[in-house]
C-alpha cells in the first residue's frame, strides 16, 4: 500500500532513514470483532483500508528512556452506526503515558481506565491529548474526511491489544441522528 500519509517532516529531518520508519495498514478484516453490528460488518468489503500508521522508531523497541512517534490516517466511514476506529490498546508497561494530537479532520479519542470507565475527547487540528498510564485509548473518525493524528509514546511502553480484543471497551461511539454518542 503506497498511499500512506507521511508528512513532510519525515523527510526533512535528517535522523530519519528508511529503516526506522515502519508503516502498517489495518484493513476492515483486521478489525473483526471490534464493531457492535456484526451483520453490517459481514456485508462490507474486508479488504477496505480503515487506517494506516507510519511510526518513527529512532531506538530499539523496549529501550528505556527513548521516545517513538507515529502518525495515523483513519478513513471516514461506519459499520452500521458505529464510526470507523482504531483497535485500541493499553500499554504493556501499563503505567506508560502518551500524547496524541490532532492534525487534520474531526475525531474522538475514546479512553477507558482499568475500572472500565469510558470517556471521550474531541480531536481537531491542533487539539492536544494527554493519555495517562493505565488508560486504554482508541480513536474514531466522526467526520466525512480523513482524520490524521499524531502520537508520541515511550519506547518501552509496548502494546497490549489482547485485553481490548477479549473485553472490548465498555462503551461504543455511535452516530445517533447525526450526533456522535457514547453508548
Ligand atoms: C502508540 C499509539 C498509536 C496507535 C495508532 C493505531 O502507542 O497509541 O500510534 O498505535 O494510532 O492504533 P492501534 O495501535 O490501537 O491500532
Ligand atoms: Zn498507545
């Protein structure tokens, strides 16, 4: 997949080489079990690209004290009434925090603590979000255009996708008569 969003800064910073930028693509089929409306999911093209991430990893994974940064392009769309969103995760090293910031488009950052309390913050170009440790995070595109956001996290954070894959988030962000609503 060649159409991944890579901002100009990735090429103007001379510490970037081909080897330390890692790109990944998530298709709808990779998000099986994530959305509430199973019938709507089954009727959609599993090969549709939902989001792409370009990560800049200047140090080896798990290095203490280093930082990673990434930029995510999340396409607009819905499965039933639920907005396209990222898988979401806790960090493996659970107390590791993260910054997200909005670059382009309209989104919602959905957060869940270990007691399964869920809340959300609106993302827009220039919005800044501090995600404390022990808080799972996922992003939904609530607009009609692509959503682009960036992230910065510790190189020893790690990603725990299994907990969310098994238990999900306690609330889902649905389009209720045109209003994004956590249900
Ligand atoms: C890194 C981070 C982001 C996400 C990216 C894709 O800790 O939170 O770079 O990895 O937005 O979302 P996930 O990883 O949940 O598929
Ligand atoms: Zn994270």
